[in-house]
């Protein structure tokens, strides 16, 4: 027996509805679609082009960001993205993180909450949605039917 579940796209909720997302990306040469893809899924995107400014923005903003997305290639690769995330964690802030790199050989969706989701660049809309859902899995709000 086969069971199909159809999702009405008109009433389907946006995956990142209302989340403040900080995107660390290069000023030129990066994937310009990435901030637009996050915004399409309901995120409020702020772009920053310097790693230390991103760390300061996350640690100093009283309102708080709900998601950090780093295009790692422009800032020294995947390890540099991991360093940015660990500096934020050492400051006492936990933030779901998505790292995007062309050097990524395998996309990972870790079971540990502190670990970042890693994606291969260039990123597709489907990969963006899956990564957003996974990174914010503990922030989902279930509504009564």
C-alpha cells in the first residue's frame, strides 16, 4: 500500500519565518542568491562582509540572531568558518550555524546541537530549505490543527 501526503503550497508555513539570520559573505564574488533564498523562506537577513564584525554583531546584539550562515570560501575555507563559530561559542553564545564551502566533500547534518550544518557550494534552494529546517529544528513551533 502506498500513502501519499500532499502539502498545499499556498498554506505551507515558511521554514524560517521571522528568524533573524546573519549571513557572513564576501562583498563581491560570493553567491548572491544565498541571502535571497533565506529571505524567501521567511528569514530577516543581515549581510556582513567581515568575520570579526560578524562575531561582534552576534555577541553584542541584545535582540539576538537566530541563525548564522557563513560562506567559508571567501574567509579562508571551512576551517576558518569553524573558527568563527567556535569564537562565538567561547563568548558564551549558542547560535545555529550553517557553513557553506566548495571544499566540502560531504554535506553533514550533525546530531550535536553545537555542531554546524555543512553544505557544498554552490547551494541550491532545496539544500537551503533542508539546512534551515535542520539547523532550527529546536525552534520549530507546532500549531494545533
